């Protein structure tokens, strides 16, 4: 069944679009498309965003590795580098702090009809993507690949099977969620 999906690009687009709509719905229902919730997270006053993202990471990590164990999916980690991670993190953080949205919550906020997201956020994404595309050829080999991590994953780093890394990581995330909730954050 999944081989059919892999070979049908149109079906992949439809399924991806449907998954994106569902993700946006859950972001909206979780309240993280609201500016005040995002700013509350940045000010360390409202941990709704952190709780939703940690729950999503744990769920996705367990789900994708379960599908991989059942041979329903194949993982293809992309190579990365320290420079990519640091540069991307800094750009993401600046955009997040200036506008109060990340790309996912921005899309949800636009769907809610928030004018600040539709103007500033959309403009920021388009300008940022355009600038990156314009300089990519010059920075690809010189800056982005420094600190090459290859296709490093946690199991490869620890030299263990996937589940030996995934289960403790998921348990730590659940523990963190429990501690955050217990602290009333």
C-alpha cells in the first residue's frame, strides 16, 4: 500500500496537504496560534507551546519508529552541519522573537485571520526565503557545510538500535511534560 503512495506524487501532495490542515487545526485548538500565547512562551510565563511541541516530538518519534519497525516507512536522514543548525536556529529565533510566531503557528494565525501574521509574518517568510535562495549558491559549500554532521542521528551517535535511543528519549520527554504540568506552568 505505501509503495503505491510513494510512487504517486499527486497523492503525496494531497495527503501532505490534509496532514497540514489537521496539524493547523490542532495548533489552533491548542491555542498556539494566538500571539499572546507565543509571547507568553518567550517570556517564560505560558508553557503551552513547549508542552504541545514536546508532545508532538514524542508522538512523532514513537510513531515514525513504529512504522519503520513494521517496514512501512524508510527513514532517510538528511546531512547537516553545526553551521546550518546554529545559523538556522538564530534566524528562526530572531523571526520568532520579532513577530511572535514560528512558521507553523504563523500559518495557523493566518488561517485565523490575524492581520499581523498575514502581513508581517508572510512578508518575513517570503523575504527570508528569497534572500536565502539568492545567497545559497555562495554559502552552500563555504559556510553551510562547516562542522559537517553527515546523516547523524541519536542512535548512530550512541551506536545503539533505534528503540534503545527512542524509548529513553520519549520517557524523558514525558517526564519533562509531567514536571512542567506539576509545576503549574
